C-alpha cells in the first residue's frame, strides 16, 4: 500500500523542522509485513515552476527508522542507470558546471545555499534571479539541497547532520 500526501513544513529551524517531520512520520500507519504488506509513503514537498514535484519516499531501501529518500518527478540523475534520486555527487557536479558557466551568478547561488542551510524560507521569486543554461534548473537544485539537508539532519541528527553535504558544497 502506498499513501501519497502533500506536505508543507511550517518550521524554520533545524530542530523545528526535524521535530515537525518526524512527528508526521510517527503518524504513519504501520505495515503488517514485508512486500505488499509494508506501508509505504510518498510525501510531495515542493512543486517546481514547470510542474514537476519533489517528493520523499519512505521507508528508504537501505536504512531503517525515520530515513527517507528525496526524488524529483520525471528527472534523471543517473549516469549508468536512470534514477529520480539525486545524489550529493550529482548536485555538486551540476553546481560545478554552473560555476564555470557564470561565476557571478554562482556567487549569488552560494549565498542562497547558505540561507537554505540556515533554514530560511526562500520565496520562489528568488530562483528567477539566476541565469544558467547548463544542467538542471537552479530552482530544482536549490530545492533538492533543502531536502537533502533535512534528510541528513534526520539520518545523522546525533552527528553532523547537514554539515556533511554543506562541506561538499562549500568546496566547489
């Protein structure tokens, strides 16, 4: 059974976001076994300007507990195989191409990434100020980064959380 839910978080702090999202996960109905008897959830968390949605899938294939994976509808992040699942590496590589294409806009992107890291709510109008032609849309990349940060905060909340991904982004 797959349950699909539209989700909009209200919190604007790391602790608040983690609490809000894990409380939502706590409300999930338990499965009764494996395979078709497991409960599965898809949470639609962002809508892109072109209509595609960013969504979370639970449970994650390899991890247990509160973990989830981040996906983008109708988007391929794979090189050897098709996948809607963006990796940290695919995000970093996309941003590297954007840096090469337009260094001035990339500097503004870095500022926006810092704001996302600090849990600021970014208005969709802010994504229109960038002008990149390479890779995925900057709106997609930045919204995915937001959810990868949240995923890392939940998976590694007793360790570094979002700092792992942020260190990779800062090294671009």
